[in-house]
C-alpha cells in the first residue's frame, strides 16, 4: 500500500505548487463555518451513524442549499467533503455562499491552529516572534526565493472584505507541505475531491458472526461477482474451479468473529491521464453471539492490499476503547470525538497512506463517533488513544 501510494504522491508533488495549471478546487465549494460531525448518508441498522469529524473551513461540494436533504429533529444537507466522503451535515454549519465569495483569492486553509514566523527568520520558541493562526483562517500564499530557499509569505485578513486588516507571516515550502500532508492545511487551489472512490462487498467469501471457513472446505456459489474474484485473487483465500466451485486454501473466521471482504476502486483525478488503483480489504469484526441475533461490536483489524503491486498494509485500532458501542450505536475501529482525536489519528493515517485525502476517506469508513450527547459527558468518549503523534 505504502509503496503504491508513494508513486502517486511523488508524481503529484512535482506540480504541487504549479496551481495555475490545475482546476481551482474552491471555485464551486462551500465550507464548514464551525467544527462539526458528518452523518453517513446511508442507514446502518435503523440510524444514520456519525462517521467523521469535520474541521472548520473544510471544503464541501455537491450541495443543494435550496432543499435540505434530511430532517430528523434537526435540518441536514447532503455534501461531499474534500476527502470524497458523502455525508449529512447540519445546515447551520455550512456557509451560505461559496468559498470564493467569502475568501476571494486566499487559498491556504488552516484546519488547525498553528504558529508561523512574523519575519522570514525567527526563534520558534519566542512567542513574541510568532503569528498565531486560528483554526479555520485562510491565507493567500505568495512565493519567495530567499538565498535559494523557497519561502511563502502568508497574507491574511482579520477584518472583512470591506475593511481589510492584514496580518502577515512566513513559512518555508517544506514546512507548508508537511502541514498539508498532516491535514493541518488544505490547498484550496488544487482539485478537490482528489479521488473518485467506489466500493463493493464480496458475496461468496464473507463469513457471518461465529462462522468458520475451514481449510480445504468446498462450496459452490454459481456465478461469482467481479468483487469476489478480485478479492479471492488478492487474498488467496480459495481456488476457483468451474461453475463457481471454491476450495478454500486457509481457515478464517470462527467464534465471536466476522470477516468481511471489500474492494475499493480509487481514481486519482489530479493526475492526467487519471490513474486508477484497486485496493482489496479484509475487515475482521468482533461480534456478540450471546443474543438470538448476533451483532458486530468492534473492528479488530483491517488489511488492505494494492492489487497492482500486492503491497499490504495492516491497520489496528490504535488503542481505541472497546466499550463504546452503546455511545456510537455501530461497530468501529476508531472513535473520533473532538478535534484533538481527529488531528492525532489523521497524523498517523496520513503517514501510513502517504495521502491525507485517502486517509480522510478511509477514516470515515472505519470510524464511528460517539453521539453528541455523550461526547463530552462520557469519559470513555474523551479517550487518549491516538496521542503520541509527531508535533506539527
């Protein structure tokens, strides 16, 4: 996984700041006005579950402001985030006008608070020499070359469009790129959402809760789906015979386990011609068999294989508490319940994926946040599982 995505990122990085040749990602975007949470647009069980945290001034696409999409006590709009995740958002959290109307030619969005130098060089330990940038602020980046070093002058407005009150800071190109990689900043001028993503689930090789597939077990499934064929090939779980006959090559599943296979088709739309990559995923759920209806409770692990390079990466819960089902309402591997959680886990996932947009997409797939009434009230929802990330 890491090697394959590295190739894509390397190619994209060659034109990272040649923004004049790229479509402006902010032209048709709205933004979040406040930090908020996104609900899945499809029900899980009988509810729309909370799948991701969304920072302030996050880019949003495909919104119809005239006709709210969901009313469940509160009014929600459907939108696609800059990471390609389709969500329901509280209508009051979304800007009425597009990004360009609100921010003009400013193009660097700070999703998290950060400090930069007031001058080209400064002592990073001296607060008097630092400009504190607040989460959600947007700056215009002007490229400078100082003694062979690429530096950006960041120009922001703490007034409004009619009464400009400029603030200025400086940051090196390398530092700014690191902040983008860690999801601290967004380059609004790049194409968003970067990736087009679709997924499908296996039909023949998944197990139900408590079911165990035995090595050398044989089953006939008739016509196999393309997803099943791709997943069987990627994970090598079975040999395919004529007429959809399968002979399993290894054992998996079993007591209190449920194994689900999914395939993700990912198109990188920033690179011309577009590059498509297929990822095969194995999701291992823990499940509760104590009731008449067994149910999934927690995701123990996720393995993802790039089907082109056969590189594999395994994701773990990173210490996420295992007792949050009552508060999330759905099984989860991560539970992001505040901005601290979000930036800590995105720091980790961005390093693994080498792409913050892919990290954001997969985070939403395997995260379930606590319901709003529990996030601050319940200590376990305020866990410290994702601490230990590198400083920004």
